[in-house]
């Protein structure tokens, strides 16, 4: 992790995620009265005065033997190890608990700067409760109310005393991608394999990942941010409010991504739900890579991969531009093919074509295949201009947009794909009436 990283730790249900959201300035973590909602580490960036820093929210640490408790403890300890400053959140209305004492012992061993935040001090009546927490031996407790925003400024002032005020933001190009798919296809296992460490919790229980987890990493001198997401279910199958929030976070993760990896289970095959999952990404014009996981346990014949590719192409005709890679997250097999695809697709998503070259291709395409009559006329493309990237967006100036048949527009798109690297990226093509405009020659 870069310098200036703040980890938020504490026992369950003390309000860590509420404070996390206050610090980062948005509802990034799931907030719910049910204890133990945050399981994995959540990453976000925040700023205060002239300081920029990373913030990590963690699952609650407790003595009780609850599901995932050992993994949560490990994740919190990793977050503490990564952090430059640790914010220890306690419940000012409950007082010191045995879980708080256990966490304080972990923190003292870490030998990191500790900021003790006494949460739920919502009014002057509870202010006197703060002094009790001096007994933890972690310095002056700071009274705050995450729910009402009281004392957050004082908390941030104390945090930045331990930070470097240099701007540590990474100016280098980053490849930002998310993993989506129905539950239990191996998304978290794939994240761990890509990072080559146990950075997120992995479980055989469907729906283990509830939040979206942003993790920056570097490989072969390239910067990446991977966003793991909760497994999406069809709307009619979202029973718990937490699942609903997780679906919202997953959709927001797609929005923040440039590239979306649709993870399929190679053993169980393709389902209608897989198509449902990726629809949101296509609606947002995100670049897409189809990843077939668990390839190591698929029974293989001579043409198994080729046959599976043909099946995917048949089922996902609307994603014929998306590359398909086959991996085994468990065995860490063929991961290099996924990194190769990420680099290729990222470059395609940012492709910019010289106007003169673009128009040469457009004119050649019309000479090779003239547009058909449609709606009482024949469309003619006078010239085109790329107006944006991410995704590549092209405006075609024509004599009448209503004369453009969808099949001919698809033909033009295919010609562009034949001539340029648009692997994995959608192409947005807008039609405009020709005006007194001449093409640029950039």
C-alpha cells in the first residue's frame, strides 16, 4: 500500500463503517445494525486539509466463535500491518468490553500510532463516558458520533498528525477493473490468485463477499486496481436487505471500473443469470473480458476449449468483441493470459484514431459495400471524427441519420474493428446531419 494509510479497527457493531463513510465522504461501506456486516477490508481514499490518505475499513474483531471470525481477525491484522495510523473505534454507550481489551492488546503489539475514537457520543449526557477509555492505555480518547458527524473534524486532525503531508497520489496510469458474476463462481479466489496473497476472504459458502473491495497492486511495472464485488442475484431473489445493499455496491463498482471481468464457472456452465449480471456493464459501455474459471476441473477432450468458446459466442452474441480467457484461480493457472487481456483491452478502451486515418477507412468501407435503401433513402457517410475515448466514441456526419439501417451500422463497426485495436471495448457511434463542418486532420 502507498504511504499515508489509515486502518479503522474495533469490535463488531461499534460504528466503524459509519465513521469510515464519514471520513471518505460517501456511503462506501455497508452500514447496518446487524453485527459483523463488514467482513473483508474495504479501501477508499480521503483528504483533510492538505493531506491525502487511504482508509481501510475492517471486519469487527471479537472473542466469540462466530462464522468467519478467524478470517476477520486475520484481515484486520493485515490492515493494521499495512497502515501508518490505526483508528481504534469503541462504543461510548457500552463501555469497555472484553473484545475492546483484546483489540487493544493486538494494537500494542503492532507498535503503530493509535487514535482512539469513542463513538456514539451523540450528546453531552454521554460525554462523561469518554474518560473510562483511558484505562485501555492508548492515549487520549476522542469523543465522536459517526451517525451525526460530531467530532469527526477533531478525529481527522488527530489522524493527520501522524501522516506525511506530501501528495502521494499515483499519477501513473492505472488499469481499473472489477469482477462480477453470480455467487460462488470464484471471484474472490481469482482476486487472491491475481494478487498472489490472501487479500480477501474466500469461502465455499455462497455469498461470502458482501461489499465491493478496492485493492491497488502492481505487476510487471503496471499499476492495477481490482474491485471484487458481491455475487449478484436476480432482483426477485434478493431476500435480505444486506444482499440488496451488496448488489448496489456491485453496480457502483462496475460504474467505477473501466474493464469488467465477467467470471463464469467452467464446470457448471452458462446460466441466464450470467447474462443478467453483465447487462449493467454493457449499458454503461464498459470494456469487458469473459473469464472462465475452474478450468482445471473441466473434463477435457480434443476441442473442449474451442467448443466452449463457440458456446459462449452463441450465448453472448452481444459480446462478440470481448476476449475469452480460461483460468484456474485455485491452481493459479493461465493467469498470464488474463493479464495480457487486461493490457490489450485497456489500450483498446483508450484508443484514439487520427481523423484522416478514420476517414480513409470509412470511405473504403463505403466503396466496398454501399449502404442499402432504407426509410426512403440511402445513407452516405461524409466523414467521421472520434470525439472521446473510454470507450471510443465516434460521430458520423451523414446526409440523413434515418436512412442508416442497423445492419449497415454494424458493418461499419466491424470494419473499424478489423482495422484498429478495439478488442474488448464497445464502440459508441453517433449519427449527425452533415453541416458546414470539415473534418480535422489530427
